[in-house]
C-alpha cells in the first residue's frame, strides 16, 4: 500500500497537481469517478471489464490522495471501519442477510 501511495504522490508531484487537490475537490472527484464507475452498469448486467477497471482505479486513486491530504493512513481507516462494522453486523445475526444493522 505504501508503495502505491508513493507512486501516486510522485505522479502528482511531477505534474504540480497538488495545488488542485483540496479535500473538497478530492471529495468531488471521488463522487464524479464513482458516478462514471456506476455508468458502466447503467443499462444492463453486462459490462466491459476494462472500463470498470479504469473507473475503479480512478476512484481508488482519488481516495488515496484524499487520505494523504487529510493526513490519515488508508489501510488503518479501512481496518478501523471494518472493526466498527463487525460490531454492528455480528456474523451470527448478519450472515447471508442484507438487512440494515438496526433491523437484525
């Protein structure tokens, strides 16, 4: 993960793009790219895997940039969120169900 973060940072540094990467702009970019990812599935269950990979990469890229910009470790925040979610969705209640935690 660290190697990926460093490559993304170097890529943006070389282009002097950090000046455009405020938390607000990065949040907008994440949302825009997520919309483009969703568009890959808009009219059917069939999708072009190459297009999906590219849009997913864009979302991940902006998420990593956002984490860096606000000074958090992406790996740690994902692990922290998984721990919190595991408490809301214990296996014995949630396994095989898509029910919201407050309805389990």
